[in-house]
C-alpha cells in the first residue's frame, strides 16, 4: 500500500542515475496534505548512507479516460539496480508485450499483471520470470509525468530516435473523447521539451521501425534528462512539487528509506548507469492468443540479467 506521507522528494528528483527518483517520491495523498512551507516537511535529520545494493521496479501506466482506475496496464516497466558502494546503476527495460506466465493468472502480456493485481502482481510477474528479487516499486500515471516535467521547467533532450506518429492518442484531457488521435512529430537534434511534448516523445508507438524497443530507449533517455534537470532543486521546492501530483504517484518505499537514499543520490549520473533493452536476439516478435506479442529467449535473457540483478 502507498504510504500517506510526503516523501523526501529530493531523492526521487536527484535521481540515482535512473532509479525512481525522476518518478517523484510523492505519496498518493500528498496533494491533499495542505503543506505550504518547508518547515512542514518531515524531520530531515541526517541518516546513515546505505551500502547494500537494492532493486526497484518502475511502472508507468496509461491512466487516461479509457481505463477504470483499478484496471490499468503498465505501458512501461523498468527494473533498476543500484549499488551504492560500487556507485553503479543498471536500468533494464522490460517489453510491455513480453509473453510470460503471470502468477495465479495464466499466460499473457506482462503489462497485464498490474491490471489483474496491482503493483504486487506486477512485482510478482517480474520476480518469477526474471528470477530476481525486487525491494520496492514506484508507479506513475501519465499526468504525473507531465506535471513533474513542467514543475522542473522542462527537460533537455538530444533526440536520437525521431518520432513521426499519425496515431498518437488524444487522451490526456478527461473531458475529451479518449479514442481520438492526432499527429506527433519529434525531429532529430537538441530540444527543450515541456511535459506534454516529452510524454509524446517517450510514449509514441507508431512510425518507428524499431517499435517498442526504440520507445524503451527513449524512456530511459528521458529518465536521465529528468535527473539532470532536477539537480537544482532544494527542500524549499518540495511542497510546491508535492501539490502537483494528486494521486499520480504510488510507491512502497518508506519515508525513512527515502531519507537514507537521498544521501547517495549525487553519486550517480549517466556515465555510471548501464542501460539495457531486450532487443533481438534476447526477444522475438510473434503472435499468441490472437495478438502481437514479444517472446523471450530465457536462455539468453537470464544470464544477462543475473550479471547485475540477484
């Protein structure tokens, strides 16, 4: 269950290279706490630096008007491993269409685990298939990501995977028709993006011959850009950030744990973060149960994963 306190936003914003920081450590009720001054934040006395490696599952959902609040798939799943002692991080993107056994639910796309049983089911699906242990999760919705980036003043990106999409969903506005589409174009080169345009860049699925694999790379790129943009934040910025998310962030990380993680946030940057996407030959595309899916080759995936994840 998500905690009901405001967490130490500094950790989630400062980043750990790609860890969940960019996803914001605001708990689900943060927007309703009425906090308006830094003095209202929890006690931030110094804590011991963590030394043991840990793993966090990052989840992102299309929580727009097409879906009931308790029936969401995860459009993004990123497994993060942080080693505070070695000062190394690994970011592993899991294809949303990966065809796997889902505990107690049969076989299906791994993205449906969250819909069937929430974060706990998503964690169980990743743990059982990838043979890893996950310590915590962080979940974010579409508007949560948009609001985060806007509060940071936008992000700077070097667009290496351009997007030309004639069928981008027009679904952020709950008052509109959520099944409409419009054209999105993100051209190569340096760009400063607000929340909506950054979301377009990482969410688009059409017009890229590499499909979801390219989208996974764009998502990892954005996370590192958010981490870099958040470096200027301080505790005085946290109450304003907390009010922007309105239930769009959920996490199992306790406040004391976040306070401890804050002490190592500056040890990580893009240069010591390994980025892994399960492109062929680790996976192959095909059909199952009448739908397009991604088949895993566990004989190649598991040795790759276990180089970093226990």
